[in-house]
């Protein structure tokens, strides 16, 4: 590849021998090609999914979600047991939340982390025990805090002095004592997109280290609040425990200083553990990350001669990310000259930035495969784009797809279980797709798709009798 192509073709992307392989661990473990070359996920054919539910379609492998939930819980339980403490694993609901997913992760022993009233209500509707919920957010409204205290939420992660006073007044009025954690900006952040890094000083979340000490002092003055620990989150799509080790040193320093004012049973290190979106992504196993984090905290506590607190963590993407696949149908295909000696095939699909905002928002990389057949044609440099009226409507920036990709092919983008449905929009008046769970050869809708009629029903200028239903797949 010439140097002039470096901006057009990522250095990590190499031409494959053929473009049919479903690369592990980018795809769910259950994804496989069958005799006709098409793909099954969870034992369900992509043709069956298309015919029954339409495209675009979010497909979520239930067994994959459950397996990753069990694995995360076991990893942190095992790491904690080695140090004689307990671990609390919260599923970060912002990655993907529905009542069914709540049931799955609760079944597998996880608590749930929410950050809005809507997420709180979904968690409750899914049967989560309020006492095992944590509530995040930098600007929780009075109504949100009222509801949290009303239902008996397990903990609130306070983010500002104003919130401390609001929450204390609400808890006092209700005769409750609310457990709280204080979110801290440790100054350690992941090497990632600026919008994904959450521990540096110039951003909206949490208290500085000095400000956190002041916040804890104020909380301890308030009889309606109980300080239970510090919280930090250093970013997202983190592949190892090195950043957590440095953050732990600063958190434990503060934790040790605060012990003079009373017991502190918990330290929450956040989440952000990464997954593979492309063949070159290489995150460490969750067991190795768990061991690294717990060992770092133990080391820092030993140096200071203090007991090690229980440790909480909040995995989200690593639970649902790999379990999700988005299914599209190819529309138009055209080849353009990207550089003097480089051609690129633009493969347009029937979704786009309305169902996956991450490439436009973060410049996120994804993979893609044709899943309705295999091809022996030479792989061609391709860009998968959506149907929206935006030049930045890119689903997969750079991939090698078969040179004979054609309208009507089914194309799938793996690793879309996290932050795709949850960031979906109605841009260009596009209905949001349904979410279908697959397991043991069966498929069922867990979130109904929208119709044009749904969108029109919200427009107050249109008489209700004028709405014309246009189904977006089978909602049975």
C-alpha cells in the first residue's frame, strides 16, 4: 500500500484471502455458515430473520449475553475471594437495556446500573431488586431522585454539591437514609476518543480529588445520607488493567485519608472493558483484567496499611457487545475512484446512522460480512454506508467485501449489541428497528420496531384518522 493511501485505508486493514470468514471473537460464538453459505445466529437463519422481522434488524444472542454475564461475575468473584473481600458486579444498562436483558443479567447474578428515570423504570419493570440498583448521572432531576428514593434504590452516585443537597432533602422528607457514592475524577483516563474518556479534569462528571473530600465531609454531616464509597470511571473500550492500576493508586490514597471520618465499605472502579470490533482488536480476557484491578487495589491498600474494601465494577459493553449483530439488506452498489490507483466500492444498506451512531459520533470501526451467501470473488475495498442524507452516514468505514456484492444481498455488522440500539434515533424520519433475541433455533421480539404510523402519531398537526400503518417487520 502506498503512503498516499494511508488516510484512505487503515493500516490495520489487510486484504484477506477471501471475505467470507466470521472472525472470532468479533461474532457471537453461535454465528456459523451453513451448507448454502448463509449464516445462522443462535440456530436461526438470516433468511428467516429477514422474512419474519424485516431489515434493518438488531439480533441479540441470549446465550451469549448470559455467558458473558456469568463470566464477568465469576471473574470478579474469584479475584475478590483471593483477597478475602466481596465483589459487586453491576450491568451498565446504558449499553443496552430492555426488560428481557434485565431478566437475563439478574438471573446470572448481576446488579444493574442506570442513569436516567427511563432506565430505572425499565430495570424495575424487568424485575430487578431496587436494592441492587445503582443510579448514575451528572444532572439527576429532583423527580428522578424522588423516584429513586421512593423505590428504595441501593445507591446513588452523587456528582455535584447541588445533588448532595437535593438528595439529602428528599431522603429526609421521606424518612429515609440513602446510601451514596461520590464520583471522583482521578485524572487517569483511557486512551480513547475524547468523548469516551471520563476521568480527566475538563469534563462534566464528578468531583476533583480535593472536591471529593469536601463532598464526603458534607455527606457525613447529613443524617439522611450514608457515605459508602468512592466511584471512578476512566473511560471506555479499555483492553487491559494498566489504567485501572494508576487510578486505583489515587483512589486508595483518598480512601485512606477518608477512613479517619468513618468506615468506607466499598470502592467502585467503574467499567469500560473493551471488545473486539475488528480482527486486530485484542482485549485481554475479563479474568485477567479482574485479577489486575483487584491486585492493584490490594497492593495500594497494603502499602498504606489499611483494610481492603469490597470492590464494585460496572461492565456493559463486554456483556452485550459481542452478542449483537445488525442485519441489513444491500441496496445500491457503486465503485468510485478514491485515489489515482485506488478504487472503493460503496455498499449502501437500508439502515445507517439512525441505528448505529457510533461511527459518526466517535469514528468507531466495525466489521461487515455478506451473510446470505459466500463468494469466491476477489475481496474489494469497500465502505458500507447508510441511506441517510448525510455524507458522514458511514456504517463501516473500511472493509473488504466480495467484489460481486449486489443489491438484495444480506449484510451483517457484528459487535453491535452495545450502544447501537441505545443511541438509535429517528433521523430523516426513519423508524427504529426491532430487537430480536435468538436462542436454541428460536427467535422472538424483545423490543418492538417502530412504524411510520408511530412517527406520525406524535405529530400534533396530523389528524389521527390520517395515519397509515406501515409495519417494520413482524412484531408478534
